[in-house]
C-alpha cells in the first residue's frame, strides 16, 4: 500500500495522530482499488509498491517520487471520505453509538457532510493531477498504457477534454475526469448520427475528420461538435439530472456543468438552444451540398398509369 501509516495519511488530509492506522486501512485499500487503479492501472500501481518497499529501484530519469506523492494526495482524502460515515459511529454490544465527553461533542450532520464533500473534491482533483502528470511523462511510465482509463472507447468527433471545450464551446475546465464521465453519452450521440443524418453521411464524416475534409465537410463537422457538447451540457443541466446526481449515498466524481440561466422555466435551456441551432446548421449545409455528401438528389418519377391507380368521380 502506498500510504503505510498515520503519518503518511496526515500529510494528505487532517486526521488525529492517535487514530489507529488499522481503522482507516480498509478504506485506503478500497480507494486504491476502486479509484486510483482505474486511472493508473494495476501494473503501474504494483511497480510503485515495489519501489516503496525498496525491491525495485526507479529507472534513471523516471520521476517515481513525484508520481507517488500525487497518488498519495488522491487516495488519502478519498479514503477518509469513504470512511466518514462509519468512523463517526461506534458499533458494539449496545448497537450503534457515538462518543461524547465533557469537552467534546459529536459534529453535526451538516459539518460532517461538508467535510466529506471537501475530502472528495480534493481526492478527485488529485486524480486529475495524476492524469496530467502521466500525460506529460508518458514515456517514463509505459505501464500506464494498460490502465482501464487508457483503454476507454473514444469519441471520433470530440476525442478528449481539450476538444470538448475548445471545439464544443462548453466549459468543463479541460477536466479529463469530467470528459471521461461524459464519454458514454458522447458515444451514444455519435451512434445516433447514423439515423439522424441522411444515410451514409455520418460514416463519410468519420472517415474524413482526421484527413482532408472539404470546406463544406469541415463546416458540418464543426457544427456537429458544437451540437454534441451542448447536448451533453443540456442533459447535465436539466432539473431531473441534477436531482438524480444529488441522490444521497452516491460516492463518485460529479461532472458538473452549471446552467447558464438561473430561471430555466422562463428562459429555457441555453445549451439546448445551441445544440438545436448547431444541428440545424449541419443539416442545412448537407442538404445544400447533397452530391458532395453522397445523397441522391433525383426524386423517383411519379407513376400515374399503374393499374391499381383509380380516379373517383363524385
């Protein structure tokens, strides 16, 4: 384990020095397996454990100590957040109890919730820094390629957080974690293009997006990128989705896009308007350049002389 004692833990988050390490160890293990290893991968994690034990020294010019410190800054707060609810009570012969003395009293539920949310935010922000660090030093950590995070399916039109914000025009602070949270929805929207655009157009655009698209194709691709990002933002700023995200007991990274309007009932959803406009612009360019997009513009001739046709006279 990367954090081996209470002193290590106290360098990442505020806890009492008298807290037994065995009390928080299960949560450190869970945070490592369910959060950290998802983003750095088990092979890289095990190589870090060997380095901590002194079994395997780091190769020359490999910044292992920096990565180790960043990982500790992630799993420490996440472990404390995971254990907050259980650590605030005692379980014994008398059932569930809380400690109380003349000088100390249990913290209120509101303060416990704020502390938990703060720990979660710090932990996930640290994971974001881990990812940025590994991206900048990917040559030094080839084992990172085996991480589940690196094996995720990628969207063709918006490949990463940078493109989501700079080409989709929706602010996510260039967060890789936020983009990862949006990836399934982006892939679903990308899949839907097959039926929402004229036949064959989606495949054509996907085949030229990394090559040399024509000016008209570039225009459509640009509009579809704006449509996809704003459609995701619309869904994540809808009332229902916000209520679902605020459900109690959900311990996860919350990808948050704030609504542009505070009075959505009166002004509607800005992201929805942008998405609809962008998709309409894309269709207009496609229809205006049908031949270029492989659309048959010849309408079938009307057949008036078929035997089943009849003229009714009243």
